[in-house]
C-alpha cells in the first residue's frame, strides 16, 4: 500500500490537518481507525450511518471528534489458524465459523479421536 492511502488516517489521528479530497475511502479509514481503542465507538457510529452520510461528512465527524494524540501504528489484527479447528472442519465437514464454536465443546478424548481419524 502506498503512503497516499494512509494520509487521511494520519491527518485524523495525529497531525489534524484537513486533507479531504475525492480519493478518500471511508471503509478503509474505518478499518484503520478501529485499530485504536479510543476510536472504536466513533468507527462503530460511522459503520451504522455509512449509507446516510457522505464521505465528506464522515471525514468531518472524525476530524472534529477524534483527539489529536500521538498513536503507535501497530500491525493489523489477524485471526490465528488453529489445528483443532481445522481438524473439526475436516472431520465433520463444518464451516470455519461453526467449527470454531464447536471445538470448545469437545473433550480431550474426542479431539484425540478426531486427530487419529484425520
């Protein structure tokens, strides 16, 4: 990704310079801002109102409500692959979501039995 894609989030989070233009991507900025704990409620509000508000209105809301604080940009959160979930998916032919919910209900003996069968 280019630096151009992150200039809007940088202007909203730390520099507080108004940088809105036609290339602003509201969904991408929501994803970036949701990585910061103090911005989660604001991004949730914009996710609920994204059909009603224009991108400029969303940018204005963020610009005037988010405090200008130096924030550390960490790597984005990603889901971890779990061997138990993969085994349950294969054994029962479940989707990832369903297998993730079911894996906690299985006992160690059942997991061992699934492991031996797969």
